[in-house]
């Protein structure tokens, strides 16, 4: 038996050595924390649904009110219905936008559950914010009208009250000096109305036939008889029946306009103060007595009465304007507060819906 051992042949570099090749470490793809595509998709859906629901609400609201009495809903019912509809619109639109933002996002595989919940909440909130800005951009005129309606009405009514109470000196003065289209012409006409003071017997019934031509104490006269001669106006007759004064329309048109314009300016000046000065009251009484044939005492009583009624009417108009301005202020304040509440509700519901949509995405 042969005991010879032949070792294996060796290469020039010695025995063969196995080469170990290390495979490169491939890093996992980075996952973005924000899925802008899902956010914009949810925001677009929320803005579209908000627009549709708002248009529907406007149609339903206009169909439920009426300018006629005892028709349509009351203003309290209309106000509460508007609040309920706005709240429903915020819930529906925000819920839809938040759910789509959470459902359409990318799937996060290497983060903790709490981080996933936070990201879903942030997606819903950002989607609501983008939808709110988009809706505000599309409905700028409408939102501005809703929020500014009260302020506009308040400003208009307050301006009307100030104009009515003060009767702006420039405008009223020019109107008074121009022609009968001034704002105070009604009260000026009230001052210069003709005085009709029938006797107590004549106010009850018309005169009997033939009484006009009959002498006192005599029976009815013959219709064919000539009329009696006119009585001469002696001193006694002059005291009993004074001659007629010229009426306002019987004088020259220029003089009449100047008198009316002067009276108008006096009234405007009295409205800017506490009332008519004694000198102005006496002067107006003289003008009225001259133009209407009234006694000075009656003319002064008319001036006082017209001044009292005019101030009462202006005070009533001022109070009405103030009440309208206060109602508009309250309505604007309530609308702004409820709009703020509905926006907060929408933000919360959008975030909640996004977490629900994110859970459905990770199933």
C-alpha cells in the first residue's frame, strides 16, 4: 500500500481565499408628513359643497319671507333658521373635506400611532383652512354684504337722523332759498294757512233759502225784486268788519318767495338751537297776521303750535332712526358671533373627520 501524500497544487499567490462582498444598505424612501394633494382635494370638495348649500339656503330663505303682512315667517324664525342652516353647512362641508384629506393621504408605515393621529388631525385642519380661504375668495362680495349690511344700514339711518334733526344748514338753506321744494315747506305752509273761524250758529247748518237777501227781522224777499243797496261802511262798520288782508298768493310772486325763504331760514336756525328766539317769534307772528288776517295773539299761538309739532315730529323721526340703527347693530353683532362659532365647529369637525378617514386608509 502506498503512503505517499500529494498536496494540492497552489497558485502563485497561495491558497484560494473566498471574497466576501457586502451588499449596500438601501435607505427606505422618505415619507412626507404632509400630503398636499389630499389636502387640496378635500378643500376643493368642501368649498364646492359650501357654495351649493349656501345657494340653496338663500333660495329657501327668500322663499320663506314676504313683504306682506301676516305672510311668511317672522324675523325670529328666519334668524334661527339661518343660524341652523349655516351650522349644518359648516358641518357637512368641513366633514367632507376632512374625510377626503385623511382618506386620500399617503400611508405612513414607519411612525408611531400617536404621530399618525396627529398628522391626520393636521391634515383635516389645513384642509378646512384652505377651503375657508377658497370660499371667502369666491364669495367675497356675498360675505362682505352679510357682514357689512348692518354697518351700512346703521350709517345710513344715523346720517338720516342727523340730517333730519339738524337739517344740514347748507342743504336746507339752499333748498329754502331756491324754491318751494325745500324740506321745511310743509311747516312754512302750516304757518301761512288762511284762518277760517265760522260762528257757532253758522257751523251747524247752512243758511236758509232767501236768508242771504233778507234783512234782519223781515221775511223772505221776492226773487224778482232788485237787490238791496250796499251798506255804506261807516266808522262802526269798519270796526265790526275790517277790510280783507292780502292773501299769500295775491301779492307779487317775488315778495312771496322772499318771505317764505326768510321764514325757512328762521326755522332752520331755530332747529339748530333750543327754539325760536322771542324776537323771531314776534316777527313771524307779525308776518302771519299780515298775510292771513289773524290777530297778533292768534298768530303767535300758531307759531308756538307749529314749532311744538315740528319738534315733536323731528324727535320721533330721530328716535325711529336711532332704533333702526341699534337693531342693525345688534343683528350685525349676532351674525358675526354666530359665524365665528360655525367656523370653529367646522374646524373641529374637519379634524375629527380626517382622523376617521386616516384610519380607514390604514386598514
